[in-house]
C-alpha cells in the first residue's frame, strides 16, 4: 500500500509560514521589465516634449504645432486615414458578403488570394505601384502616353489618392476577416425568425443581418483607421517626391534632415505627441459613434447559414471580384519580380532586357547580406524574448492576480496603440545615454523597440492559451505530489507551448519585413532588410531595390508556408 | 476510530464566513456523501482537506497524521498530503496519455519504472480502461475520462479518495452507470471515499452514510439513506430531499386542527408527544402520500391536472393552501383520474411533524 | 367537428449526405392537426421531427407529398408549389429563442406588424396587448441581453402571437429553460392557447414535456410514424416496444406461455398469475412499468426484495422474477427491507413479440446525422 504521508513528527516541522515564493518573484520581475521596456520610452517622450532643461515649457509644442508643415501633415494624415477606412470598409464588406453568404464560385481561390496582402509589406507594394504608375516614369503611364498619344500621364500614384489606393489594398482584409467570420458563424434562426415574421430576403438583410454584423464591421474599420494613422511606408515611398507628408513621415523627415541631432529628436517628440493625440481622438470618437465589441450571435448547433442565390449576377460578380483581387494582389507582386530582372529602370519589360545581374550585385554587396543577417537576428531574438516576456506577464495577470495586475495589463498592451515611429523616438530618448545606457547605433536599440512594439501580441496569444488551462489542472498536479514549480513545468508550460510557438511566428514575420521603426533607429552597420530596400530605392537603384524586395517576399512566403505546414500537422494529430 | 476528522473548522472568504466550527468524522472504508445546496461550503471543506485552502481555525486529521492544526501551527503543503481527488471537470491532463496521467503521482514519488508500469496496468484493469492505455484524453468520452481521473486518484492514495461532483457533467444514463461503478470499485479496493455533491439522488444511491449541510454551512443530519428518507430530523432535511407540502396545525381547545387559512378542519393524525404543547405545528407531507378519499372531511378543488406518464400531478386548493399531489398509475387505475375543476376529499398518509418555524408561529 | 388546421399528405423528404449516403428523413408522413389542438411530434434525434417542422414552416421543401394550411396547399410536389415562409402567416418560436439583440423588447415584438405596414397606433396597441399576455409589460425599452432566458422566451412568444396567427410552431420550446421555469412556462403556454385559441404544433425529444402539454401526440422513429394518439393512450396502450420504452420507464420481461398460464423465463414451476393475451405465442415479452406493479398484496408470484434504493420521491426495489430482475417503484411509505419476501402482481400489462435488433442499428446510424 503506497502512502505519501510520513510520520506526524516529520511533517510537524512544516510550518505554514510564507517564504518568498515563486509567485512573488514572477510578479516583481514582470513589473520591473515592463517599467524598463514600456514605461521608460513613453515617459521620455512626454518629458522631452513638455520640459526643456529641467523646466516645464510649452514652447516646443507651440512652435511645432503652429508650423504650416505640421498642420498640412496632420490634415493629410487624417484625410488619408478616413478615406482608407471608408473605402477599405466598403470593399471588405463587399467581399465578406460575396464569400460568406452568396453562391459565387471560386471561393477557395479568392480566399487564398486574400492571404497574400497579409504577408506583403505595404511599402513593397507602394514601391511596385510606383514603378508602374509613377507620374513621370511609371511603366503603365509611359505605355499609355505612347499608345494613345496623350500629352501627360493619365495616372499619378504620387498623390493623396494614390496613397489611399495602395493603403486600402493592404488594409481591407481587416474588415473582410471580421465580417466574413461573423456572417459565417451567425445563428441562422435569427434570420429565419424574421422570415417567419413576414420579411422578404432583402428586408432580412437590411434589418437583421447588417445591424448584427455592424460591431464586426466597426471593429475591422477601427483597425484600419489606427493602422493608417500610424503608417509610414506607403506615404514615404509615394509622397516624398511630391512633398506630400503625413505625421509619421514628417517626423522622419525632421529627424533625418537634422542628422539625428538632439534638437531634431525633440521636434520629433513634439510631433509624436500630436500624432498620439490624433490616434486617441480617433479611438474616442469611434467608441461614441459606433458600438464595438459584438452581439452574442454565435450559433450552437452546426447549422448552415442561409445562402443567397445570385442567379444572373453570379458570373459578372465573380469576374469583377476576381479581377479586382488580381489587380490588387498580383500586379504589384509581378512588377517587383519583373523590375528585379530588368537591366535598368525605364527599359521595356521584355526578355531581351532581362538579366540576373541585379541579384548578383545585391548578394555580393556587403550591405545586403548584413541587412538580411541583422533582420534575422532581430526577428528571432525579438520573437523569443517577447514570447517569454509576454507569457510571464500573462501568467502573472491571469493566474497569480496580485494587487496592481490591472496596471501590468495596461502597461503591456499600451504600446499596441502607439505608432511605431513614436515608439522609436521614445527608445532613442531613453537609451541614447541620458539614463546612463547608450544603445544608439547598435542592434540592441532596435531590439528594445521591437520588444516594446510586439509585446502586446504575445500577451494576447498567451493570455488566450492560459485561459484554456483550467486551475483544476494545476491543482490536480499539486494533489498528485507536484510542487508549484513542478506543476508549472509539467502541466502549464506544455499546454501553452503551441500558443507560444504561434506567438513567436506572429512576431517573427512582421519583424522581418518591418521598416517604420528601424528607419529611425538604424546605424551604418545596423540596417534591417526593410531599411536596406528603402535605401537602395532612395539612391535611385530601382532594379536592385526590387531584387532585394523579391528576396524578402520569397523569404516571407517560405517561412509562412513552413508555419502553416507545422500548424496543419499539429492539428492532424 | 474515525479515519478522517474535521474538528471545528472555520473558513471565511473575506467577509463571507463559509464554514464555522464544522466537525465531521469519516470511518475507514466507508463511502461518506456530503450533500448540500450550492454555495453551502462543501467544496471549501474539501479544498481545506486537500491543502488548497487554509482554514482560520480547527484541525484536520487523516489516520494518525495531523494535516492541519491552527493551534499547533501545522499546515502540510498540498503536495505532501497524499489524498486522491477526482474533480468535477476530471482535470485529466490533455497533453499526457492515459498512462502518463495515471503514472504521474508515482513519478513524483520517484517510484521505479517497472513498479509504475505494473501498478498502472493493475489500476487500468480495475476501472476497465486497459485498452486505452496509450490514448490521449481528447480521444476519450466524458465517462472514460472520468475513469482515468479515478484511476489517477487511486494512484495517489488507495486509502482516501475525495470526489467533488464527479458525475454532474455526464448525461443522465451515464450518471447512473458511473454511480454503480464507483460503488463496485470501492467494494473491490476497500478505499475510503468522501463524495461531495448537491445531487441528493446520487448521495442516496451511493452513500453508506450521508451528511446533510444547510446553506449556512452547518451539519444538520448524519445517517444512512433510510435515516434521511424515513426519519428526517428537521424541516430543512425533509424539504431538501424532494418536493414537499407543508401544512400547519393550530391548537384549538386542547386539540390540534388543520389550519387552511380561512377554515379549520379536523386532523385525524396522531401528534407526537413532545410536540403536543406547541401552539402551532408544521406537518410535512410528500405529494404521493396524499390520496383522494370521498369520505374525508378535508375538501379541496382541483385547479390543475397534469399527466406526467408515470403519475398524475394535481394542484389542489384547500382553503388558502395549494397542495401538490401525485397519483401513481396503479392508484389512478383503481380509484379513477380526477378532472380539473372537480371537488375532492383528501386523506393524508405518513405525515412528518416538526416544531413550527418561527415566522409561521407569529 | 373541428376544422383541420394543418394537414400533411404522404409527405416524404430525402437528403443526400456526403458521409452517409441517401437518407429518408421523413417517410410518408400523414396526419391532421385540428383547430385549437396542442399537437406534438416526439421522437429521438434523427426521427424526422425537426425536418417535419421545418417543412411546415417552409424552410425546407418536401421531396414528395403535400402540406396544407387551413385547407390551402403551401407545399406540393405534384403542383410544383412552394410558398416561402414569409407568406405562410405562421407564428414560430425557435429553440434558442432567436430574439434580435440589437432591438429592444418593443421593437422585437413590433417587427412582424411593421413588415405588414400596420399603422403606428395599431402597432402600439397590439404590441402592448401581446406583452401583457406574456407578462412582459414594463420591459418595452429593455434589451434582450439584459433579460433572463425565461424572459427572452416570452419575447419570442409575444412576437409570435402578435399577428394572431392560426398556427404556432414551437421547436423544443422548454428544453433551454431550467426545470423550475419549465413547469411555469408549460402552464402559461396552455393558458395562452386557451385565451387566444391558436393551434400549436411543437417538436420535442422530451417525452414528459410532450405528455404534459399535448392533446395528441405523434411518436416518430427513423422517419416513420409509430403512433398518433392522446398521451394517456400512448402511455398505457403503446403499439410497439419502441413507443413503450420511449415514453416513461419500461420493464420488459421474457415470458413463456404454456397451457394458458404465463411463466417468467427461468421459472416454469410458478405461474405469474396474469391472464395471457389472445393468440399468444409460446414466447413473448410482457411489458409493464415500474410503478404499475403491485407488491403490497398476497397474490401473484412469490419472491423477495433483493435490492432497495431510495430515490428522492420514491423507493425503488429490484426483485428477482424467474431468471430476470424486475424494477418496482413505490412511494416511500411502502417500506420493505432488503430480504423481505413479497408477492408481485403485474397489473394490465402489454404484450409484444420478441424483437429483432436491425432496428437498433438503423437508429444508431441516424444519431450520427
């Protein structure tokens, strides 16, 4: 007979007095790390914007906010973001409807095409469209002028509308995903009860279905809005040549032109405050105007949602939908690869003008290899560290629940709503020597910025995974003889491992192709892949920039495929 | 000699005093069912036994080991108590196979591998899950997962196992089967089982002894199923088990009469000696202990009649009171069904007498 | 003679599924529901009841046959006719209530009237009346997510009766409510029907719910109608073993009939003292119910109490009869102890032939759908 219990004498020595437990250590560690990584950069921005040489002063802010350049940048930012949101939402809802509720053919093909924008860095797309529709030298424009005998270019992508077009082609999937999911998972009896009540199909859509997916629409729209307000890549590529600035690109310009001087950075800090204010106002207005969150409309039993028969419109709509997708998704992709092969930008895109020299050049240039290496190191490290940190904080907030866990939670998700540009400035101000640590011009400063930027991603994934680990699973281990640490190791960790792996890739991929943050933080030897592509283009070396861009795309696709294959295999077990 | 002893256990969640001076003893090798409504403190008591909660006062003994004593400042940590537990949601670890789940307690004790393998095989045979040894929990049904949980509990300890609402999440048919299996298992292994539930039916079927807790966390009655059913000590116990009717008897001129609000009716039953002094007495009657009797002086009107298959259910208004009556099919066949609206005579068989609840006496 | 409100004539529905081939979900359903009746369709999952209800509502079209509402055909395979649900003028309450979360109580209930372009004052009046009938007065401006399950069901009910339909369809009306609420709603539903005079057709797998509510019931299994009758007749005179065991608890005893006497299998010396049916086979099943067995007398078959279990409202005994064990239920006051001897008497049993088990397999196949 196995008996776990010893003699009374032995166990009497075990006193219930609390020692410093694992819980306390984890909590303290979380607080310290978040303070350093998140709170410090943000505080530094606020400090330097409002204080000069130790004195409170609004001079800087007033000076910056009253400049014409600042105001025009702000209006551009708002204008573009609103246009992208409105049109992106319309396109997103249109496709969600087609794929979620109609009998249109080719649904799986279209769904597949939708996954591509997610993998593509928008600035590469902007580059591709610029190659095609640049007001002066775009391929399509020159072809049109020649063919139709026009006096000037019919399309100019270097405009507000150009920026809007490119941004929306990458952001509309946000709305699409949310709405198609809501439509597919909606309880069909909500619509059936309307029909029994006497409503025809059209009325049902208008009065029942649409209102019920409005929360999903507005969730997606908010995501588009915030992403566009903070976006750097597309306005940078398409706007600079025409002097069109948004707040993020203005901030970059101010710092770049000042050569990275302290003064320039201060100005950047002031503009950052403005940008954050705009984002905050947008959030606030959205909360008041449209209800976010969702209604409880998910069905329990597996029932098929009602499908609308398109009848005569079926094929025309299919052609429209597919061709739009092809234009938005495939055209830029093809452009990048074609220009990567051309001997010189401007030459007609015919095989006679193709060469592999561009690839040769970029792979022999030390700058390229280094930039790929840097991005790899940064992405892998950021992925790992953020994953561990995010899981630690999620565990503390959810399972340990100490006093102040709300504060921890807020600190960890705060960086999500702060634009990457702003975060970069905060990191510069914090870690360039003023607090005793100087990481400027090293990979470390970029790493710190990445960790702050992506922390909320892993926090969310790990939180969701921990929610699935019911407390009784850990308690069962304790009663079977496992100490608190052992139960974490044997039970909790293995159960959240799949989510942690997902979390890693969720950070690795965006970090690989990122440019917004690293463009403000790079030094002579610490260029990232995104920065290198951007620099090549800035120097006018279009074919080489495209070649490197195509390499980046291949890299991303390969990693994505591996991740998907791993996911599939795991689910199949 | 009691095997498990709770002595004067007190526990509070913040301001909420869940347990106050609670005492209970379990005999070796018995199945003790602790029944009470949700929130009465039974799960808290179990967590104190396991070491997952720490009482503010009292002592807990298992065998001759003191697990907890507030006076002597003893509190054995959960992982050293060696008590098997089956949780309501089974808490079977999804990433480990059936074998790994069951072997875990012994791994923690560093039992040699061969010994572990042998014991796992033995216990799997006992719960009839031998062919599932390498399965993952996701491949098992609810009932099978629960057997794995039971097997794991047996590995932690084969002399004390706690079960906290283990069958609530199973469907009705499976519940019956599991109750039977748990009973059989206990008979085979001889372990002491502490079974916690709000389901009176399960407690009655399973327990050698049944302990009833009221919502305030007090132990009201302790006894066999027959004691609880045929000799419920208080009104609470009588009402806790199944549907009941309560009538009032009022003492008028030295005689107890049935108080129907607007009228009084003669009461033919025999009031027990110790309650005869009371001005008001509560009488509990089960719905199937009221029968129709044309000659009875107690009259009522049938307000509602529902056919439930195995019985007819009637709501009969007598005076100001509405009584719930169940008539079995045998009886209905003999004395006939009663239609809504008809006037009937009522006869009360098998009444239970209790001192009046204070509110009613006023 | 009451008018026929709903009629199904030779209605059949076939499905082609990917995994299990062709299924006949509803096989030649023929029945009539009369005005003012409460009619239920009862059976295990896969019996065709939900499909049948959806065909009456118009969400599914039939493969063969005709469905008529108040004498007017709404689905007909012959005439290639299919009237969509919005034109059938029915009231329906769905299992999960299907109350619209983005509208408050008033707007939910007013919806059917607004569709019919009823004027504002009239809408106001009729909605208020419907709310009064369902005890929801005062909650007009509340949103469904702030109300309990029982109240949400009342909203669904109010919405269904506001157009004064002749026929109300209910899909598992009480299964999403907790037991206490179920009883209250059962009563209120009957009251409502009495007051407003509509016909109810409801579908359920819960036999006690069906028996308590229905005037007549249809019991279905594997797409086929087994029996249509009043609850009492179905319970006391079930036509076959399936219906017997589906309604309430059943006890099936294998018996041998010889020389006009009935013996339990395993004991051919002591007769049971029950009259055999006319045209009895030498081996049959005696079917009865645990509370239709009398153990308080001194006639019948002598045996003893083997096991006693106390349930909350009755005592259950397991009594050996021949080589089988019979379950008997009595009120608590009939107190035998284990080991006591007793006489067991079967009162008015049903008789069935010894059955084959292919039906079991088909039933299991349907449960997968």
